[in-house]
């Protein structure tokens, strides 16, 4: 029996990886423009981190985490998201004590959630995310959103919709919470078991329920916008004003609650035209209580994450191809054992000189070696046979125009480099 890949995972094959590299490179470039630096945290953390960080009543913690015991009987979890880990690292390394505030970081890496796999939803997926910790300024909420939009636009995506909401401060949240309990309590028996459990613990989660989203009480549920305190409303106005000034358009959606518990104030999603039912490309927002919840000093934070899997679907729908050519500078074709040995040495020298080069390793005939050079889109082919060995000169063929010339072995690298830099 052949062993197969686990359900909900996939391989990125050699012909597909250039697109991933291009996306990651774009993410890194945009982060550099906005002055965000990379942080790398472990793929697994203490289970407690996500229980406390993401929230006990969320679907992620209740149903989707990959938990396991290690040989030392510790309960560990494959990270389902990046924010809790970044905050843990921020607290653990006391980054809040550094003069460089806010701490602006980004990450690109795999996350794991035990979800029902479908188009755009996998059990291992790759998030690109950013977090800005330490600033209360509404303009940094706008910066975080602007970074996500700039990233998508750099890749050529156009059909994007930014959806915005505010979940307010703790006071707004408390008033809204009480209103939600009063609203749902009399009919809670009509809701699923999860919702019944959520009623007292975290009624906001009811609004996010996948099973009961069509229940009539969902539509009439009290809206957070009506419970915002003056200062929370003011904060949100500032964020909207900054986005207006930057020319970033958005839609307001007071039902946008997000699936993780740490959010307050600004929350947002960027929707894209992906195939099938899933269209949220990016989710993010402010999480002012999370650093103190995880044992650090009171520190505000804001960020987002998006997955490359969903981005690829959106690129496909908009017919955007990110294939880079991946062309070789030169391919060495050799005839005979001695020439083959020399080809290996020259190949090494070419690579040392910074040229992308390869040779035949399959004992092919000359014609087939040229075919391989074509498959690799080689700009030049170097031919070495007995005669060339004797003269210490190779035949160099320019694959673009078919011209050939003899070049001394020792001059090959410089010669090819000068041809390439002069665009020949
Ligand atoms: P999230 O909404 O859970 O937020 O996930 C963010 C993004 O990750 C989603 O918009 C989606 O693109 C992608 N995603 C989530 N689950 C899957 C999946 N199973 N397969 C493919 N893609 C998926 C967070 O993770 C927060 N940590 C975001 C954040 C950062 N908020 C503040 N800072």
C-alpha cells in the first residue's frame, strides 16, 4: 500500500514553487517598505498559549487544534495562528522594554487547523501575517490595513473588498454582551449546543455560528455599533478618517465579529473573488488586552494574517500568472567521458562566478542534451568534445540567435557574463 499525503495537506511541486517564492518575496518587500521585520517562532507551543490567547470558547480551541503530548508529558499544540506566538515571544524576550517601539514584525509560515478541507481551506496552510505592538495610535490600524492592500495590489489583484467594524473597548463590549444575552436567552433552546454553551460565556461567538447563521434572531441581534462608548466611537472615526485620506475604500459591517476572542476596537476582513464559498482572504484587527492576558505589561496591538492558499485562488480567478522564467544562463553539453569530467569542472567554475548553470547527468546523446537545455530555457549552450579538449576551447552557442563562437575554457565565465550584461 502506497502511503499518501495526510488529508487537508498538499505538496508544492518543483514547477509550482516559483509562484510561492514570488509571493513570499513580495511580502518581504512590502514589509520592508513599511518597516516590519521578520520574526520566526516555533511551529508548536504550549497548548495553554492558544487556550488563553485565542480563547476557550472559539471553534479553533474547541474543535480545530492539533494537540499532542510529548515524551515529557507536556501538552503541546501545532500553532493554529501566529498572533499568540508573537505575543508570547514579545513578552518572553521583553521586547516591550526596547526603545524601538512599536515593535513591528511579520511572519510567513505554516499553521495547522483540523477543519473540514475544501477549496481554500486546508489543515496545514501558510499564513503571511504582521503584528504591531505598543502603539495606541489609530493611524497604525490604518497602516496595517494599508500594508495588506499594498501587498495584494503589488501582485496585481484588483477585485478586493475591505470590510470594517469596531468591537469597541471593554466597556462597549460589556454593554453589548449584556444586550446579546437578553436578546438570545428567551429562545436559546432553538440554537445548537455550542451556542447554548456560549450564551453566558461568550455570546458574541453566537453571531459567528456556522450552524445557526440563518436563525431569524441573528438578523435582529443588537449591533455593537449602538453600544460603542464615546471614546471607542472616536477611535473608530479616526481609523476611518485615515483610510479615507489614504484613498482606501471600505464597507462597514457591524456583524463582523471574527473567530478569535482577542479582538477589540478595529476589526477587518479583506474579501476576494475566490472560487467556491470561501472569500475571506485576510482577517485582522486590534487586540489591546492580549499582551497582559499572556503575562506582559498592558500593551496595545494590531495586525492581520492572510493565507497564501486563498491568495492563489484569488490570483487564478483574476487570471494573474506569477510564473517567473527560471531560465538557466548556460547548459554544458559534452561528448565522451573525458569531456564529461571537464564539463563538471567548468560547471563548478561558472557557478562560482555567479552563473546559473547545469549539465547533462543522464548520459544523453548531444541532440537530447540540447533538448534538455531548451527545457531549462538556457541562454547559452557550451559544447565540449575531444577536439575542444585538445584546444582548451569550447563551442559556445547563443540559443536566442543560433550564432556560435569558440571561447577558451578559462574565459568562458567572463565571456558569458559580458554577453548577458550587454543583453545579447
Ligand atoms: P484568522 O481569520 O483565523 O485570523 O485567519 C486569517 C486568515 O488565514 C484567513 O483570512 C484565511 O485567509 C487564512 N486561513 C484561516 N484558516 C485557513 C485554512 N484552514 N486554510 C486556508 N487558509 C486559512 C488569524 O489567524 C489572526 N491571527 C489574524 C490576526 C493577526 N489578527 C491580528 N493579527
